C-alpha cells in the first residue's frame, strides 16, 4: 500500500523517533508499504517519520545510483533501531533531495564512511561499514529518525535563498506526482 508522505512543516518530521519494539504489530507490512511508497515516489530512501510514524526505521534502495557506483546495484536494506557508531573521513559534497521537500535540491557536506549498528528486517543484529553514496543515503535517512532534515546542513545564507520554496511547500503550493500530506491543509493530494 502506498502511504502519503509528509512534507516540510509537519511537526512529526521534527520529532526524535522512538525505538521499534520487536513485537511491533504489522512490522513486516509497514516495511513493505515503506518500500512501495519509496519506489512509487522514485526515492532511494524513506524513513518512518516521513509516513507519519515517529519510529526508528528506514528503508534504502540505492540501485538508482548504480551508474555512479556499480556495487549499489541491488543495495536494498532495512534499518531498524539504527545507531551510527562512527563517521570517518573528509566531508564531501553531494547533491541531495528529499521526498518531504519536493522541488528542492541542495549540495550537502557529509562524511564519506560510516559504521552503523541496526536490526535488519528479520530482527537480526548487524554492524556494517558503508562508504560513498550508500553512506550518504544512510546518513540522510538516519537524520530523519533524529528529527533532522537535510536543509539543516546548509548555511543560513542558502536557507534564505530557498525560503520562498520552503513556504510554498508549507502551503502545499508545489506540484508532486506522489501522494503527500502538506502541513497547510492536511489533505492528501493525488496529482
Ligand atoms: Ni529525506
């Protein structure tokens, strides 16, 4: 089932998410729905707060970046109760977007290598190190579970430049071809 995606201005995107209980009802279905919602919106990652659930869970499929990094073909993962335990290397810039910020793209500085502990979709504990674009997407989605969004990483100057665009999102005045809930009207749009 495709779920509506909350857009910028919705307070849920600003909440620090809580841990997922291993007995959380419908966890498998939620994961399926999150993937379906992400693919429908042509995203490479989606975090539970973006679909209105303040839970520490996000999904990633980095396959769209296989042309940049061959190893990303089939890079499909579920991260439950993730903790980034280490970030390493010299920050690098990459142009990011976010399904909660239609029509906004910004160059964001992030570390190139991260080590993350999490539970996978079978609730098996894992610890992995990722680099490059995978590390980039994981950090972006992890931020969502902390109530942080990608534009929090840009300078106040750049933020002023996109202020008009941000206000348009808050008012629901942007065209989106996936199901969303804009904070202004709390309505679902089916463009
Ligand atoms: Ni995002």
